[in-house]
C-alpha cells in the first residue's frame, strides 16, 4: 500500500515537472520567433546609403565609428519603421567604418570600407534662391552624359528622382515650395561617381 502511494506521488511530481518544462519550451520558442532588425549599406562613390527595416516602429539611433572606435557622426531618427538614408563620406579619410544602429529590438552593426574616388569629379553647386524654396543646381562643363538627381527632405523621404541630360554646362531650378526645411541633393553620373550636398 505504501509502495503504491509513493509510486503515485512520484508520478504526479514527474508529470508536473514535464508540464513546466513544456510550457518553458513553448515560451522560449515564441521569444526566438520575434522578428529582428535588418540593415545593410550600399556604396556609391563618396555616398554610403544605410538601409534599415525595423521589427516595429520605434526611435532609431545611428552612429558611425572610425577604425579607432571614435564617433564621427550620430543622429536620432524618431518614430520610424524603416528608411534608406545617404551619408556623405567625402570629407572623411579613407579607412574602415562601422554603422551602429540602436532601436527597440536591440543593437545592429554593419562595417564598410571607404575609399576615395581616384577620378577627378566635377564640383556641383547648389544655391537656394533668396526667400524661396527654389534651389538652383549647377554643374560645370562635364561633356555629354546623363546624370541622376535624387532630392531628399529632412526625414530622408524622396521628393524627386529623375534623370537629367548634360550638354556642357548644366543649370536647373528645382521648385520645392510646397516642402519645408533643408534638402539633400544626391547626383550620380554614368561612371558611378556621386556627390551629395545639403541646403
């Protein structure tokens, strides 16, 4: 009789332990299935574009470190689910850099090697017409070629993306009167060289 009671007692304890382990396994499996942050970098001349897709909408902190682990640039982007943001490296020395991104899901890192273009680039100029949001883009004589022009606002949303044909000197006014703030122009030529300027 005592033996039967002991066996019954241990069987109940064993079943309880198995139930606890099973619930714990299900909870762990669910936590593993949470989607993670994804990021990537694309190089185009001196412009390096950061692509980000969050697991959920949140504030995002972006920091760029050089190979001495020093912060060369940082910013906070509020309440976003994803973005494609260009960063101009033309004033930085060549070397290895790291993008560190912090959001509600945690920390993500991506490394990139920056090398200056060996070909001489034509300098472009961007002028805001006084008292307006009309901007004049001018490029010195670059022969005959096509260029792509992309205009971003302060939230890194694309306001304009198009192709322009160069025949010698180039100058064109872009009317951005219905938008506010500063604008970033990214210009790329048919050799893959690009330049960015903000006004």
